[in-house]
């Protein structure tokens, strides 16, 4: 007679403790605010870069490298904000997971990862004047 291995229950999406669940949901909202701020910085950086680049092309500003510097600064600030927000979020989730196990894979982390990669690509594109 073969012995059956015990069936392991999958980790739940949220802990059973409502306080921990509220903490996770608050951390989700906070990371979404970081994502929103980062997206604003990235899009503002690209817009300012293109606007100033148009002025530089028509010789209306004296320094032709100014658009690139402004765009790179805002792209770096947006990407940095995304990375800081993600790190803070991850620390919060790890602290809650130590008290009560739950599934750490969250969709908001995927969005944060995609935004970080997009910010890095934008920075590189502006630095190499590809856009």
C-alpha cells in the first residue's frame, strides 16, 4: 500500500489577520502612488526634452545640450523614484510575511518592474539622442 504525501495548501493571497491584510493593501496603494509619480516624471521629462530640443534645433536657446541634460535628469528621477518605492514596498511585504505567510507575488510589483525598465530605456534613449 502506497502512502500518500500530504497535500500542501497553496499560500493564500492575503493573510488571515485583517490588520495584516489592511497593511498589504495600504502598501499596494502606496506603491501605486509611487508608480503614478514616476510615470509623471518620466512623461514630463520626455515632453520637456522634446520641447527644448525643438527650441535648440531652431537656435532659440544657446546651449544645444540643455534639452538632453534636463530630459536625462527627469528620467533618472522618475526611475529612481520607482526603484525607491519598489524597495520600500518589498520591505513592507517581507515584514508582514514574517508574521503570517501569504503569497508575495503581486500584480503591482509587475507594473513597478515594467515602469523601472521603461524609465531605464527612456534614460538611455535620451542619453544617446535616439528619440
